[in-house]
C-alpha cells in the first residue's frame, strides 16, 4: 500500500508541476524527439582467398573486429557520428600484419547503418601489383527500431562470377514466372522490405535459364535486417558461387547450391601397401536396400582421387578388388564397420591404411578445409604408416641442419593416424623431415620443397612397399586435384 501511494503521489506532483508551468490548463508540453547522434558499423570478410584480418577504427581495433576470418562478420557496432579513419590489416602466416585497405576520412552520418564488405580476388590483385589486394564495398540503410518484414540488400562479391540474373521467389515458383534482377561484381541489389516467408534464390548467367545456383527453400524471419553477399565457392559442388546471409548481430548463414541437399566433397587415398588396386564403394546406411555406389574405380597403392558431388548422408564404405578385365566386379575386400557421415557442403579425406593380409585395414577420416589463401601455403602432414612408430616432424627453412642445437621439431611424438592439421606457412623453400620420435635421422626427407601462396597440400606417410626399406610419402595438391587442367 505504501508503494502504491508513493507512486500515486509522485504522479500527482508531476501533473501539478506541469500545470503550474503552463499558461493554458489544456496545453501539453511534449519535448521534440532527440536527434540521433550515433551511426552503426558492421564489417563482413567476403574475400574467399584472403587471410584473416584486423579492422582498425581510428588506430584501434574495436571489440569484434580482431582476427576476422573469411565468411565471418561483426555485429553492428555503435559509433559516434562523424569522421573516422578506417583500415584493414591482413594477418600473415608468420603472425605479422600488412595494411591492405585504408579508408581515411570515412564520414559516418547519424542515424545510418553502414555495412563494410571486403571482397575481391586477393591472388589476382597481388599478381597485378595493386597496392590494395582487397576491394571495399559499402551498404547503407537507416537505423530503425523495428522492421515489419525482412530488409534485404544483396552484393555481388564473387570476382570469378560474371554478370548474373538473380531470381528471388516463393520456393515452388517456376523460373519463367519470376522477373530477375541483373547485376555484376561490385553492384548492389536493394530489395527493400519484403514479407517474412520462405524464399528461393536462383542464379543464372545473364539472359539464360541455366541455373548455376539454387538455394532451395530459405526461411527469412520477421524483423531481420540481412545483407547477402555472393562469394566464390571454395567448397564442394559445381556452382561457382555461395551466398553469405549476414544478420545484424553478426551471425552468418552460408547458403550453398542445393540447400539442405548441397553436395559434400571426398578425397580418397589408397595407403595400404599389401592391397591391390581397389574400387571404393558406398551404401546408403539410411535404407534397407543395397545401393552399391561406386565412388572411385581402379585406385592403386598410393593413388588418390576427389569427388565434389557426394550427396549428403550416412554411408557404409567398403573396398572391392579391381579386376583388369571385369573392372569393379563386386569382389569385396572389406567393409568398414562404422558408417561415414557426409554433411551438406562439408569436405573430408578418407585414407585406407593398415594391412589387408593382416586384417588391420582402417579408414582414417579427416575433416578438410581446402580453401586456398593467396598469402600463405597450407600444409598438412599425416602419419598414415601403420608399420612405423611415433615420429617427429620437422618443417624448416631449406638448408637447415636439424641436428644443430635449437632446431626443434614442429610436431613431436606423432602416432599412427595423427595429423598436424593444415598449418599456415609463409611462401618459400622448405625442408621437411620425418624422424622416429626423439631421433634426428630422417626416415622421410623432402628437401627443397617450394610452397607458394594459395597451395593446399597434404603429405601422408605410407608403409614401405615391396623392395622399399623406408616409409613412402603420398603428396596431394588439393587445389590441382579439385581443379584439374582442361
């Protein structure tokens, strides 16, 4: 009762004071709304072959703008309206930074939200000697409290894609019934506010009905403020582009061709010294029927291949003996006990290792991120030799004597099935040595290896073949394997 009385007394006092300050008892004084004094800034990293970046505002890195990797974004940050100096620093493989974009004197108007997008081909711009190996694109919109529907802006940020037609429609609409919007690299489609619903985004080369990207059904939630950026596709599948849908809080949803049915990618490696040439077969674990899908045919020892159109799902994987006359005739060598899951848009390397004769064949499954980065080489070393104990791995500048004091292995005591993961290296010449753990006598030596920016390399140790006295090495250039020369 006391609290209610106090509130009522306070309200009455305020009304009385307002009345006393007015010449007219019927007049109500309403203060004008305050003029906005802040702007908003969001940063999106959309250059598919660029390293992570630091974004500086007036010489400092705001929260959320440090180490921004490709396909990531910050939330909208509130800044005082006015002029700022902005810069983008690329983070190189050795941890150093280099300034790649500057925007001095960038004016931020009060009440305006700015989305800054770094895009473009880093490799092409570096090769051309351009001082800024990234390009900067800007989307602007009014800051609003609420949105009745979904506000959409779309940037063509894929440097490898030509001018395209974009069809945004209900999921079931025929392509011919939809009027497309046409835009080229660097151009923006401002779709304004559309009703919250399910949509389908399809892309064709301008003037054609050849669909090179189909998002499937995508639900756009009510009240969302979304920037969509078309980027180069660096994952599996034949489409040249993927879409990044960026929400106001910095959440990034990757939309791939095929939607929920977007294909997965598989690199398969035959790494069993006593197994003949094989066929790699799969069966959909989700059905009672035996589909017997032939993934790879006639893979010899230390051979490998890549498939970028594997339907997502769970599969039982096995090996069949390849026959020179009959081909993949169904003579089973082994079926691995655990199903292998392929997620939409994901990539993996499967390594068959161990001994067929000894009954120890295993399937080693490694997740992959095969995106080339123009400023660094990405190298992975895998211990795939079941006959070799734990090893040390040295990755040193060419000509380095690993027996010298102070020269330590980059990776120590790596057991069979162990992997370094993809390690970023500055472009240059290297020696790679694999020794037994605690020893400096190389079991595998690769001297004078040149790693260039954009390389994505896997080196997999294998058992000795007949007549060999030391483990061998399978070297995979993933970029070349995924994009063979025509």
